[in-house]
């Protein structure tokens, strides 16, 4: 049950990041393609259309960047939390305590030092 909840939450935040990037790209489309380069002496109607499309593009780019950034930060934090929980679960369920692990590492380190001293 916990694994499915973890997978679903990771997928949700990945989708949020993707949605932010898509909104950002739509904003770029409005700014570059729809609005484009303004005419030199346009009539009032074209000035209004240009201003509207540029404003839509700026808003969409800002919101898309915000959504993608927030989703990325939350996904990063969630990944770190889940990594710690997995490590804790592994240590408790496999019967490995940290003291035993430290002793094994110390023994390994001593063996490596002995072999290095021989050379």
C-alpha cells in the first residue's frame, strides 16, 4: 500500500512539472509566434492585438515557470524523504543495525590497511 502511494505521489508531481513546462511553451508560442515582431506603424487594432498577445504570453510564461519550479522542488524534497524512508525500512526489516554495519566497515578498513602496509 505504501509503495503505491509513493508511486502515485511521484507521478503526480512529475505531471505537475510537465504541465508547467507545457504552459511555459504555450507562453513562448504566444510571445514569439502570435505576437511576433510589432509593425513599424500599425493601426490601432493591430497594436491592441499585439499588446493582448504579448500580455498573454508573459503571463503564461511566468505561471508555467512557477508551476514547473514549484513542482520540481516538491518532487526533489519528496524524493529525499522517500529515500530516507526506504533506507530506514531496509535497515529495520533486514535486521541490519548500524552498530553491526560500523563494526564490519571497521574490520574491512583494518584489512585494507594491513595489505597496504605490506607493500
